[in-house]
């Protein structure tokens, strides 16, 4: 009788252990896994103005990656036929509206006077997660309140990947306005 009682208790313990294992397996299918790393894109823009060989304005601010810009980056990374040109065209504006992630154009884009949209110089060091696009514009006219820049994928139209506002700066003919976009993927 003792052997039967011990066998019954042993069997009950095994069944309970098996039930506990099964409950844990079922529960595991509903577990949320948190990735150990994530991918983000951010950046900053440095704006420098040189007049008569002297720096009269120098400011660096964070930029905004637009919704269309995030989509463009995803297409570049994952598509089997990415765009032939990256985001390396810089545009300027005197518009003071705060950038929005839904923006697709640069309101009030300047199209003359030496400040028209132009392709910047791309720079990247292998093994780093950062690249820059830099362009020096030379004003051929006077401008009041230049205060916004956009990073595009084409010389006209194209995708507005990022935009930035900076303190308004007034330019006279001959001033050099240098825009340096630094984009970091981390």
C-alpha cells in the first residue's frame, strides 16, 4: 500500500510539473520581446555666414527628418532599385514657419540671387554612422531674414528629407552662406 501511495504521489507531482511546463510554453507565445537595439536617424545643421573674410554668423541646430524623408531612407536601405541620387541638394528660405514632419516642400524657397537650390558635397568616413552634405552659397543680391534650409533629393521637386530653421540672417551681395547638414544613423 505504501508503494501504491508513493507511486500515486509521484505521478501527481509529475503531472503537476508537466502542467506547469505547458502553461509556461503557452504563456511564452504571448511574450513581448524588446529589441536590444534600435535604429534612428537624426541630424543637425550648421549655418555660417562670412562677410569680407570674417565670420559674422555661426549657428548649429538640430534638424527634423520629415515623414517623406523617413520613407525615402527606408526605400534606399531596403529596395532592390534605390534612387540614383541621395539627399544632397540644399535649398534655402526666408519663411519663418516651424518645420513639420508632414512638410513636402520648403515654403518660400529662394530661387535666385545666388541662393537657389544646389547640390552639396557629400562626405562620409567608412566605419562611421555619420555623413555630411555641405554647400557654400555666394549671395549675388541682398536678402532679409534667411532662416530655413531643406535637404532634397533633386535639383527641382524631389523629396524633402529634412528641414531646419535657424536664427534669421540678413545677407548682402558677396556674403557667403555655408550650410553643413550632418546626418547620423544610430
